[in-house]
C-alpha cells in the first residue's frame, strides 16, 4: 500500500478499498495531531495565516523545527500554504477538521480554540 497524499478533494495515492483508505488517512491526521509542537502551531495559525519565521518567533522555536512540523501538518491535509513573493504563508484548513468530525476543537474552550481569559 502506498502512503496517503492529501488532496483538496480528498485523499489520493492510497490503493485498496475505500474504507481502508479512509482509515489510513485518518491515522495520518491523528499522527499529525499527536505532537504538542504541532498543536501549538495549529493554535497559533488559528488566529490567521503566518510565515515560518513569524511562527518560529511566536512559539520560541527554530525555523527548521517549524518547517519540519508544517510539512507533517500539510501532508495530513490540516494546513495549506500559498506563496506571496519570497514568502510562503501557512493557514489552517478548518474544512479538513470539519470533514473529520473534529470541528469542535476550534470552538471557544476547545483544544485549539480561544481559551477563557484570552483576547479575542
């Protein structure tokens, strides 16, 4: 079986029946969400799109570390990016969370949503 590659319309590159490929895709997402640094990146991106340098500064970690984790989040289909001149900006793909039934993570008080006592 080949590895799953996220696509806007779903998952491609997975051979086998539909149920098995959905399990592979879901496992990839869970693997991506299983890291504290990746969750911190997602929470930070929840307020808007940012480039790697801005994320590294906001999180107090190195740019290579942020790039490594963004690659995993992008591969899982949870983060998208676009280039503006020399900069690449990353943003959360909330529709991916909705499609997986994980939209509540972004609600106030949710793991990735605004926390009590935080500024809007």
